[in-house]
């Protein structure tokens, strides 16, 4: 069986387990164990750390993926890897010094609404450095086609770390200050693990020297860095703008809806761990037929699996919100049900275009990546201003859906024009019909008056119906091969 299928399947399972644990942390453990004040402090400081992390890594993790396979000699490959370690220091060191020198000023600024935050802002810089280098070393694993352990550390480890610390706090074995210390220690332990693992796969010669194309590498890193800001705006701008335009509880309802739909991305996140370096290698070798094959397979397989998850979520949306109500005793969360549908369409749109982003960012046309990201960010801001005013907080989801679909179409058209390839086949229509028909059949189907039983039974029926049609129509050769091998193993 293809190692892509094996690793992608393992990565999907890891992400699904991580998502489940993250849901328990977000909806239950955090609020009930640590309290709303400390929960808010952790959320705010980790969010600030996530904003700084891309600045520290400066896009070098993406440069490793793009350029590692473009050179043949081990000496040049080693130079690229060493450059990815040294360059971030020119950003990390001065920013860290400024952070320390202005610690009180930054603390006072961030603690305007919550004075307790000032005491713990060391979390921001500490975890940002750890995350930046984790991403760089993880990219070393990706170019060697080894992604499962790194994906485990990235997706599951940190959620498991939070759960363990929450229970230590619950049993009064640590106070909140030690909670933050152990949180930082846990992140650096994760970094140490990925360092040793990546070096066990490929150990470069640690001699400081520049690769021949280091200017191109730094230029590429800068462009990817700028595009990352645009992408982060699309992710976070909805909640930020809603916080200024609607009540705080509405923002919470919106965030939970976004959290629910995030699981639809799990196949993409799993597949692209291994697919991105393969796309880069294929483009570097100018193998357009293989690139088109990767393009088509990524589109059909992502649409098939993401479609299955979206059917599970959207068909059971009432039962899912009944579970949320049971945990929070707040029926207002149901107001965001339309958000789930609109964002699900966004996710399916992105699955439909497959690895289009990887093709553009790893090709000679990578200079267009910031254009797409920044343009989409500006567009979503203006649409938010208009639609939130017209139709309320649901307008934020509608604007996101419009922008994602529009720019996915533009990227699709760009790749068709430049590479003369497209990701669709007749199976695309069959998969779309399968998704729509399953949703229409199961959305209004109620098997039991007990919402948990109804949820479980519908999930089981959807699973067997969707999988049976997929298998007998041979909509995914990779999935069928996987199932046949598993059947023979039994």
C-alpha cells in the first residue's frame, strides 16, 4: 500500500483523537477545573504566542520543504537545513531583548481589562520560540516523508499536556503559577523530542555556510511570511470584528460553531503533512503528469473524506447542540447553527481544489501567494463590515464562505492557465452527489427521542451507507486498496 495512504490514515486518526481531547478541554475541563479567569488568561496568552510564532520562524519551515528537493548534493541540502536554524535567531534575539526590556509596558498594555495577565506574559515569548523551532524541525521530517510522529507531537501531545496539567491543578498538586511553568516545560520537551527524532532520520553536517541560492530562499521565506499574516487574518478576523460589533456571548456562540467545523479540515491537515514535500519534489523535477495525478487524487480523496465528516456533522447538528446545551445549560449556542452549514461549505470548497495551494507556493509562481492571501483578507474585512450590519453575526460566516469559494476558484483558474492541469474527473460529480444525497436523507431522520442514541445510530447508518457506496462505486482506489488489505489481514 502507498506510504501516502498509510501515513495519511495514521495522521487522520491522530488528529481526530486530538480534536476529541481538545473538545473536552475546551467545553468541559478548562471552564470547570481552572475557572473562567485563568482560562481566559491562558487563551489570551497562547493566542498572542501564536501570532508571534510565524514572525520567529519567518517562513523557513516552508522554505525547507520547497528547496530541499531542488538540490542534489548532501552538502547543499545540509546548508539549507542549517540556514533554517540560524536565520530565525536574527529575529528571535532582538525581539526577545525588546520584550524583556519592555516587560512592564507590554504587561500593562495586555492587562488593561484583566490585571492578572501581567504576571504571566512570559508565556508568550517562551512558547513562541519553542513553536517556531518545532515547525522548522518538523519540516525536516516532512522532506524525509516521515510525518506521523511529528503530527502526533503537533496535534495530540499539546492537548494531552493541557489535560494532564488541568488534572494536576484539579487535585491541588500544583497552583496556577506552576501550571504555566509546566506548560512551558511541556512545550520545550516536545521540541527536544522532535529535534532528536528529526536528527535520527537525517543528520546534517553542522557547518555554518550559505547555500548557493540563499537569497532566493530568504526572499521566498519573506513572501510566505507575509502571506501567513493574510491567512491568519481570515482565520481570526471574524471573531475580532464580532467582538466590536455584537455582544460577547454571541462571539462565544460563533467560536464554538467554528470549532465544530474545524474537524472537517482534519483530512487536509493529515494529507498535506506528506503531500506538500511530494508536490515540491515533483515541481522541482518538472514532472507535470505526476503533478496532475497528485492534484486529482488529492481533490477526490479530500472531497470524499471531508464530505463524509461534513455529512456526519451537518446531519446531526441538532443532537450536537443538544450535547453542548447539556454541558453548558445555554440554549443560545443554537443561534450559530447556520454558521456550521456555511463554514462546512467553505471546507468542502477547499477540499474540492485539492493541493492547489501547494502547487502555487512550491512553483516559480510563489510570488502570487501574498497577493491571494492579502487580497482575500481585505475582501473578507469589507464583506464582514457590510454583512454583519445587514444580517447580524451570521454575516461573518457568509462573508468567509464567499471569500473562500471566490479565491479557491481564482487559484484553480490560475493553475489551469499556468500548468494546463485541473483536479476534476467524473468521480468528482459522483462524490458531490453522494455528499448531498446522504445529507438530505439523514438530516431529517430521527431514530430515537434520546439525542445521544439518535446521534450514535445516525452516525453508524451514515458510516455504512457512505462507505458502502464509496467502495462499490470505487470512488477512491486508495481507500479500496486499504480496505482490501485490512480485510486480508483479518
